[in-house]
């Protein structure tokens, strides 16, 4: 936190993938490092193995056709031989990302294709694990099979679960495009097993194959693109385009794999970014790789590859994640040979090295595309570096915007779970106080509130309750004294004398307060070691006050303007028999007892014991009031962390955690265009505004003392809140925030809706997270209803919460034809923090 923001630079770990690469030699790896790549991908098996599998499968299907109606055992793939794999244990293996064969189909409805694909997967994963590979990339689940859509995802998930069992130290990353659409079928890998699926399993009539279905999809896409009148695209999107299709598949897979900590996403970024809701959803997921093909890049004015403004913002957002993903450049050209300039040629699909076969185009460019290609050709530089895409990313790395103060302070704490403090039962360590005191924003706001309260007190002509009419100011829960210092500074700046008191129960912190009183505060602070709830108020010891100085602030000064300090301080213990006791009222009561959910560290209960000491006519409490807020969120990383903790801590799912939320997705939102987006940007990133609703409030002022029989029932609260969701989602829990009014006109907030206006860069509080034991899946256009309770007895305070999912349907109404009605889709278990509640 001491280093300036400008000194921060992120680390981009960038890899290179070439789909035609067969083997990575030490020389190729060395040259890749010389070009500034950090890693390379390598296939686990060779084209020889691919051919062997295809031959075996073809012979099996021929045998099936010859013996119609006869059940034959599924063929067994023999073990790998040296010619089947380029991998071997060695020094280079740690620099490689192993690629599972993209031609398998783990979603195939044809049981033979699925079985053979599973055998290939397990063979490859087992061998890669033997070689010492740390990371494996798996092909994306194929969601389209003839007339079937998404029905094989559970089969894919089962295969992944088996792979995780045989490779217990390897991390698996599944390749996913950001969104699903019929054009995904047009990118079929040559020699894919999916083409061999039999018609009866993919919903096609006899005589048609899966290959015929894919050819039909390509022709349909071509006709639509070449005869695009705008309406055709809208019809296509509404009929087949599923924005959340690939995320939905990922959700099924990771759910059936019980949120395994070794399962990640390799996200492929398209040339045109989808809506903000999709980008935000993927941001919350465990990203291991962000993949950019050549198509994801545009060309700048000089003809070099570049990102749109939207792509740059996306990259910046994703690279701020606590465990930032790696970047993988895919098919942007081969690794150049040392000292040999690479010639290049321009083809319809962009730039490719002349040594690479361009391959047949899927279809001819549209007139609009041809015109765009001509414009791009006119901008191409005479010589384009073979590592132009990598060089551009390295430039972006150096130009990343600086971290904010809050981001630097929270470095390492993003999505890290912390149990709330128990300040009434535990004495905090000095380092804990020190962390809180590093927040200048909070204490500046407290200073403003105290100064304004003193100024208003004087302007309104209200009498003080202290000696000589001084205003009695008391800081309860003083800790190491930062609020005491702010109160003294406010008194000096406003020129208003005060009678200063500080109450602290922590005996260790009290020692430091005594030292501060001697060395910093000129012995002008009346110190009291006591629990604030049992304190009787300012004690006047008239009989033993030292002459010339009564312990008030500002202290009297000598002719040299030096403060005249007292040799002792007051009210450090109960009075002796020779003293005259007189407990007076407090005019301004200051506390910093707020927790991440405002009241979760028992601010109401603590103040109940001291608020009766306030001046009944003019007493002021700082803070004056506070309100707790809630919103449902998707937080898969946090949920996975809680599942892991449950093994040793059964109450982990019932614990409200303090956490600096980062990789999350707000489920109930509205959006507006970002003011920073370019007016000419084809896909500007709008600002997402979460719907965050108030749960309950507490207000503090002078009050009567509570009867001894009080059960704290007046501090119970409950709320029932409804949130409308536009898109399908999984709710993992509730994010809690608060807003507080310190004094009229001075507010602080952790609510994302107004934190930047009320208390920008404040870092004293992270949000609170109320987890769900079992996440709730909700479809599009659904509603989540949150019920939360603040419960208490005479020993502790705890929270209970639950979430219900509803779908809005049209049904028959009595006498009115059609009416909208709600149908409950699911309900969570009740979460309860009673076991670990905050002790009173």
C-alpha cells in the first residue's frame, strides 16, 4: 500500500497454440521463449493415433451393418505406443499445456461414439499425468447433434468426473465459447467422431448422417449471411441462438463434478463480444485461460492487430481477478524460425504464414465482407511481425490502468473468506486495529461528522454538560485511539472546548491509550477501562482535581505556547471513599462498532447499554443510524471454497463470511451505457447496476435504560425481499452491504450503488456473504425471494436466511380469462449462524 499506484504492472502469462502442431521439440520451446511466449500447447496424441481410432471405429460400424440386429461389444482402444504420442517426461513438460484430441465427442448420443471417445480421453489424460503435465485442455462439449440440443452434457460431465479420478494432481480446463449458436456446428474438426454418429441416435431419418446435418447447417448459415436483411438475423437468434447455452453446459458439468477445485474454464473470446450479462457471468467462473484467435483481433490504422475498446476493457477486467487467467493465442501463426524472416500472404480469412495451408474456406465472403477485406488489405503494412499479436498483448500489459487505492489495499483478499470479528468476547490484537486505521476515508468522515456536530451545537446555543459548560464527548470502544485523535482535532479546528472521554475494555489496548494520553494528548483525555455497557458515565472527582487544569481539551498553555499537562488522569478506576462521585451525561457519543452488515458486530446491543447516558435533551450519537442491504449473487469460487472447508468445519455453510467480493455476478441488475465507451465502438460495454434492496435499519439517540428482564427482543429484525432476474442463473448466496449516517450530511457506504459518491475508496469494510448450502438454479425471467431474520436471545445474536425461486406463468383466472401467477421452482435450506453466533 505504500507503493504508488503507477508502480503496479500486471503479469500476463501468454501461451501459443497451433492446431496443426504435432510435436514440441526443445528447440521450438527455446525459440518460443525467445519470442516472449511463456508456454506452448502440445497434443497428447499424434495423427497416427487418430487414424488408428478412426479405422477401428469404421471397421466396427461396418461389422454392425453386416450383422444387423446382432449386439457386438464396443471396440477397445489399445494402449498408446511411441508413435501414438509426442509427449515424454522431461525438462520441457512443465512449459506445456497438454491438449486432449479435439476430434472426440463426449456428448454423442450414439453410445458407441461416446464409449470410444471416453476411452480416448482416459488414455490421453492418464498418459499426460504420467509425463508430469500440470494442465490439460479439453475440447468444448458439442451441444448440437442433428435435431438434438444440449442433451449430451450430462454424459460429458460423467466422463470428466472419471478423468478427475485418474489424474489427481492435474488441473483440467474445458474450452468454451462465450455463447452458443448454430455456427458452432460449422467449426467441426476434421475427422471428428461426431460425423460417424448413426442417424437413429441424432434424430435424423434413415439414409442421413450427422455429417449431412452439419453440411445443412453450414448451407443455412451461408444463405442467411448472404441474404441478410436484418430480420433474418433476429429470427435466427430468437430461434436457435442461446446466449447462455455454453455457460449452462458448464454449470451442469461443474455441478455434477461437485465444484471440483481442479476444474477450470478456458474461455474463447469472439470478435464481437456478447452482452454484458454474459461477460459478467463468465467473469465469476474459475477461468484458467482466456483464448484469442486471430478473428478476435481488429486492425488499427497502421494495419497491425489490435483490440476494440470493448475487448481491452474485458481483458483488463478479467486480468484483475485474484488468480488471473493465462492468455492463449490460438492459430495466429507459427513460432518463427530463428533469424529467418517469415513471408506472409493475405487470404480471405486474414493473415497466415505462407508455409501454412490456408485450407478451403467454409463459404465465400458476402459482398460486405469482401469490401471490408479490401479496406483491410489497403491498410496492411508491408512487413507484419510474425509475433505481432503477442507484441500487442505485451504493449497492453504495460499500459494496464493503475490499481485504485482500494484494489491495492485488498490485494490478496479478493474472494478470501474471513469469519466476522467477535469484539465482545475477544480482545483484538494491535495488528487488527492497525489494519482498520489504515483507512483515511473513514476517519476523515468521522472527523467531518464530529466537527459539524460541534459547530451546530455552538450555533444552536445548546449548553454543554461538562465543567465550565464544555461539551462532553465520549468515544466508546476507543481501541488504539484514532477517533479520540479526530475528536481532539475537530475541537481545535472549530475552537470549541470539549471534555474528552475514552472507554475501552481491552486491557492491552488500554495500555496504549494511556501512553497516547501522556505523549500525544497532553493528559487531556479521561480514560476508562470498562465494557461500555457497564459504564456509569463521566465521573466528576471534584475533591482531587489538580489546580490550574481540569483535564479538558484544549489544554491550557504557558507563555511559550506549550501545553500545561496534568500529572494524572481521571476515572481510570472506581472512586475511593475520600472522593465525591457525580456521574454526568454525555453530549456527543462516538463509536465505530459497525460490521460488514452494519449490525453484525452487535452495535445495537453495545449502544443499548450506553445510550441512556446521552444528554436527554440534546444528545448526539455518531453514527446516528445505519441500514443493511442485500442482493443475490452467483459466486461459484466462494461456494467451492466453502465446500472444501466443510470437510473439517461442518458449520462452514452456515457462517456469514466477510469477503472482498470480486469474481461474482449480480443476478438482479439493470444496465446503462458506459460513459467511457466510444460512440463508434461496435460493442460498447455498458455499466451494470445491481438491484440492492434495504433489509432493515437501526437509529440511535437518547433512550431510557432497558429493564434487567429485557431479552433483547427490540433488536430482532426480519425482511422479505423480491428480486427479478432476466437471465437464467445459479444463486450461491447473498451479498450484504450497509449505509450509515454519521451525522446529518455526513454518510458512509459500502453499497456499490453509492459508495463512490458517499465514501469513495473506503476500505474499512468488505461485504458480507450469506452462503446457500445448495445453490438454486433459476430459469430466464424468474424471481428470487429472500427471507432473512436477525434473531437473538439473552446470550448471542445470529442470522437465519433462505431463498425461494419463482417462475411467472400465465394461467386461467376465475372470471377473467388469463392471469399471471407465480409457481415456486425451488427453495433453499435455511441457513443459520446460531452455532457460531456473535456472543453478547
